[in-house]
C-alpha cells in the first residue's frame, strides 16, 4: 500500500514554482547542494531536478520544476508542470506544498502565477527573490504587507548570496502550519488585474528604475554588428583557453596514467589480467578521462555565461540570424544546450510551440559541436598541429578548434534552412524573451552547475564507454597466440596479437569502404565503436596505442604506421587522414542516445533514420573531400 503524501512514512515533497530567470534553480542549489539528481519525468523527456534539503523538521524532497509564466500551458514543458501539480504523471507523486518564486523586479507580472498557484488550494509560501536588485535600483516593497494581501507567508531572498535561505529552509519542514488565504484570488482576467493592482498598492510596491549600466552594455551586446563580433570573440577566447589552461592539466593526467600503467606492468605482469587493466581500463577509459579538464572548462564557461545573463542576450541576438533559417531564438537556446550534449538540447525543443520548427531543430541539433566531440577534436588536433605552433599571439590549435565549432554551428543552421524550405515548410511563431539583468553569479552555483554536467560525463565514462572498452579489448586480445608470441618482447608480442585479433578481422571487412579516406582497420573499428558514443573513438585508439606502448600511448599513436596494403610502413596519422577524421566527426551522427531521444521526441523512427542516413552520407563526402584537398595541398607544397 502506497503511503499518503506527507504521512510519517512518506517524505515531504516541495516543488519550486516560478518563471524562467526568477532564481528558482539558485534556490534549489542552495537548498540541496550536492544532494541533487537530474532525470526525466516518467514518460516524457522533460528534465527534472530533485534533491534533499536538510531542515530543522527533517529532510525534505525538493523539486525544481520547469520554469513557467503561468499555469495556462503554451508548450509541452509547461504542460508537464500542470500534470505534475494535478498528480497526472504516473510514477511521480504530486508535491505536498509549493514554494512560489517571484522576481521582485517584475512583481506585477509575477503575481499572475502566484494567484494561480494559491487557487490550487495547496500549502503555499511565496519567496520573493532579487531583493538586492529591487532596493539597489530604487524600488521598494513591504513584504509583511504583501504577505497579508496574498494571505500566505512571504519571505524575501537574495538567493545568489544565500540571504534568506536559512529562513526558507526552516519553513519547508512545517508546511502544515503555513497560513491559508481567507479569500482566494479571482479567476476572471479583469478581476485578476484589479486584484493585482490592489495587492501592489497594499504592499507599497515601487518598481525599480531601469538599470543604466545594463542598458549601456546591451547597446553593445545586442547590436546586430558589435554584438555578433563580441559573441565570436567570446567563443574564440574560450577555445584558446582549452589549450592554454586545460591542456597542462590533461598532460598531468596523462602522465599519471603512464605511471599507473608502469605500476600495472610491474605488479600484474603481461598476462590477461595485466593486459585488461592496462589496455581496457587505463588505455580505454583512461584515454577519455584525460579530457575531463577540457570538458569541465567547457561546462564552467557555459554555466558562468548563463548565470551572468549573457546567454539570453545571445539568444536574442541570434534570433535575427535564426530567422533566415526558418528557426527562431527558442531554437538557438536548444542548440546552445547541444554544445554540452545533443540529448538535453533536443529535449529543450519542448519549449518550441511550432511542431515543424521543433522537428527542424531536432534534426539539426546533432550537428552542433557537443562535449562528446571535444575529446576527439583535442586528440586529433594534437596529432595534426604541434602545441608550439602559433600565428603571432594566437595558438593554432585553439584556432583549429574554433574553426571546427564554427563549421558545425553553420552546418546546423544550413541544415535547418534546407528542412524548413522543403519537408518542414511553415510560418514562424513570434519569439518573446525576457532579458534578465546582469548578475555576478556566486562561485558555488557556477561550480555546482559545472559539476552536474561533468558528473554526467563521468557516468557515461563509467557505463557506456567502459562497457564498449571491455568488448573492444576482448576483440583486440583474442584469439590468444601465446605459442606464437613466446619469447617476444612485450611490445612486439602485443603488436602481433593485435594484427591477428578478431578486431583486425572485423576491421578488415569494412576497410575497403573507408580506404579512400585514408583510414585503416584500426580507425574503422573506432568509428564503429563510436556509434555508441563519440568518445569511444578515443577509447578505441587508446587501447590500440596501449597495446603498443602502455606507458606513452600518445607517442604510440604518432608513431603508428599502416600495417598492410600499399601504404604499409607509412605513418597512419598523416595530415590528410587526420583532416578527414575531423571532417567525419563534424557531421556523423554517432551517438545512440541522441538517436533514441530523437525517436522519443518525434514519435517515429522516420526522422532519426533520416537524420542518421543523411549525416553519414554527408560525413563521408566531407571526409573524402577533406582528404583529397589536403593531399593536393601537400603535393603542391612539395613542388
């Protein structure tokens, strides 16, 4: 028998309800800290964040629901909020109480949501955020009078500084004692407008004056020309940081893994157990984990820019450009999420009202450079361009990374334009966006946001990548040839086993398909494994390199040569081959999770099958062109 919500055997559940940019997530992070988890609502791919807040009355489950301006659903994610509050989501109990988060700087508009929440006849407490901004810009509100006018308990918060959070936490465990309004707010729109005016008058509310500094900055950042140049400059500087800040940390991790490989060889020997640890675990999973510094930096920058308020400006700025592709600023927000991972980016399309625009965005999102491509790009750029290579003060490795991201982003918009002009014709729905004020985010909130994304990457490394690495190791290690390798040095024995493994047999079957691109069976095997997750390509090459030189896998890759065929003995990772690989990973849809979420979001296999097919063809054509052009350029240089 399922216990009733709020009973002694069921945890108290409190939902944070509020509009986007009201400070809901900042409150959630303060209340739950690292005791939070992210998942999807049952049956729908809308992200939910749930955690535990420690209160004087005991632990309380806190849920951060999707942001909404009202309880009249206009998009799929807003409908999820209504279903949750009504208890219509199977496997997801409705909350016992609501914390309605209102932005003090936009209180008149926010009161509509408060009135609708109070009419639900559930325990409600109102948390008014941005109090420091309201006062700092000459506004005022009497919170006690506001609470009396609303008929519910009202608290003032400055969430990003932690002000008022202890008082809120103290209230969560005693929702049964929260006061209820003697009279519910009206439902009629005209009566509600009069009610809102009365509440604001009673509370002595004076809205804040326009922020002159924000207006001055926006004149530059929202300018069609200067704003675009600033956006490109921000992205350019970021990719320079990838190689100047994160690269030394990567080198340190790689050195640590080399020490671990030497210890493994000394302690476990070169038998199956030692080979599994050094090749599958250290060479496979470890070769991906060395890129955690770059991944963390990517998520840190995204979290910081979003907390500052810049991402909303970028969406507004890009709306003009997106309109030429048949999309709008909402689609840009989804694509921006895809820079971290295409899965949440595709899920974010649920905020797009137009079904045709939504599907076009879903079909284009896999082209947006995601964090899974980052390890591949860093590895291949490192094989192609020496770290010391510079054009004046600019590091060429960072410039190459920036170019790859630009090509991916432009390709996504071109893809959307073609789809909206052919299969998905339709009118654009007007795009409205509220600009949040610029804020200095707390270091804690930014680090928590970064850690949540890094933890997701690490979970993938511990599940999908590890599982694939084990399978690949078995294919690379068997059939065992102990008799043939007896007396050989370890490196020579490993190379012999590798050349005669099941993996070599599988790779040789598909080798003719990719031979025009300069790929051999080892690269082909990596591409096949990367269908599960792009990072597996790095894992596969890591295992191949670890088999040759467990202590210095990167050097082993640089020294790798073709094992057979007309190019036998030539370097494998020549410039044409590396450039072709980069072109392949710009376009190929190699992520089972992305295909699965495309199927769930579109309700059919038609669209993910089309996306997978056209992107593979595009990837092959781009890789072939890149290989041939690079070969010609090298030939001209030799002349």
